[in-house]
C-alpha cells in the first residue's frame, strides 16, 4: 500500500470516492472492520445464494445484518451499497413485505438498480418489493420517507461513515413505527478518536476513525429517543496493516451489533416489577431459543424473569404474538437484580456504625 499521509478531507466526497472508485471489491479493504463475525444461519445463506453475482462482487464487506421475524415487514437499509443486503431482505420479508435501500454513491446504486427485475423473477414475485433511493442517511426527509413508516431499520457498518451521526439517529427515530427497531452493526472506539485521525481518508473509509467512542454512542442514542440500547454481539477488530496500526496507536476498535427500540418512556435502568415471559418457540429459524441481546437468550417454554423495559420490548413490538406474558407494573421491587446496576448503599454496615450521621 502507498504511504499514508494525513490530510483534511470533505467527508461525503471522500466516502463517495473510496466506495465509488477506490474500492472495486471486498478484497480491496485493508481491515476487517466492515465484517460481522457471526456465522450465517442456513436460511440466510440460502437467500444469499440467489443474489446476482455482480451485486455480490460490488458489496464491500462481509457478514449480514438481519434480525428475526421479518415476514411482511417494511425495512429500510441505511447505506445499502450495491444492494446485497436489500435483496436478501427482499427474500426474507416475502412478497407482501417491502425493502427500501438508501445510499449516496451513484456507482453502487447503479449496480443495485440494474438487478431489481432479475431478483423479482428469481423470487417468483408478481412485482418488485425493493427500491433504491440516492441520498444521504442524515436527510431521509429529502427522500419522501414518511414518519412512522418502517418496522425495522438495518445498517451494516455505515453509520460510522456519517459526519452527522446525531442526524442519522434522529431521522431513524422519525421514520420508525412505534415499537419498531434499528438493528445495526457498526464500529466503536474505546475512546474519542483525535480529530487529526478523523480527517484521514483511508482510516475514515475503513470505518475506523469515524467510529464513535462507545459511551458517546450510548448517550447519543438515548438523547435521540432510543432510551435502552441493547448490545446483541461484539468482537474486537483485528488490524494487520502495519501503517494503519501505527496511525491508530493504542486506540482499540470493536465491531458491535445493537438494537434500538422506538418505545417512548422506557426507564433509564432495568427495574423489577416481578414480570416474566414464556417464549412459544414460534419464530421461524429460532424455535429453540430467541436471542434478544447478549443478556437475554430466552429458551422456549421456560419462565424467564425480565425487567420492565425488556417486558415492553417484547410486549409492544412484533414479538408479542410469540410470547406469553406474566405480571404487571402494579408493584415495584427495586432494581432488577441481573441488570448489572447494584444498589449504591452499603447493605452490610452495622446499625451502630451509622450513628455518626442522620437525617
């Protein structure tokens, strides 16, 4: 690789150049930042096998972001590129579902749009159930995407490339239906990345220097209305390129998948109301266990205690028909024991030791 020099860039232009002209295939990427590490389930592999070869060749990354229970849903893909994930989702939502892909790179969208009819015929649909729009993921309002119009938003290692991540999340919240979710993979840093690296075209294009500090992301998501972000899976990034290693120094980056539900008035902590759920095992390809997030792998038929927020994530979303629900919110029992948020007070202190202060 040629010597990498640090220089200011205009981010939109740089990303368009990198993904529209510099990269010609996934093999041109210099890191695995754009990859998800999860083994693809067989039904995803089957859907992927039907995607046209040119669409696959012009997809810059690996892995695929697809949540559960997609039949008949309206899905928005932010940063759809050549349309690979859109066409897989087109298969998974079925003929009665619909997928919209948004990307700002003309070269990528040209490939995606070329094969709409091909995939419609490949899937045996009477009409297309996928469309592509050229534009910016920060400005969905300019693309005539209405409020409360999508069940699910997906994105695969794209939001880190945006220069205005607040606008991305704000617009995502706007177009999601109540009870909908953003289900996306992205790159996060263990600290705030210095601005001199953010301006670096290769580091930015490789999804590294545009990565948010993980705690800034959590705070931003909550400010935009996604009050209880749930981490589904994560892994440390492996970087082998010596020049990139030297530039990044001690900054560590991670690939992570989050789900953000549009559920107003979720609580800021996991509170215990004595509630529980029982999974019926009725979601296709997840008959034995449903993994809501890293801390909630819910086995079929088992009474599974949950906090108030998790109860709502299952009761007020597309997952409701697949669960039995136990309890209500009439009685509050304090913080949910498995939430990782302990009571801040010393519960073992002897009574006489507390005599030095009182109310």
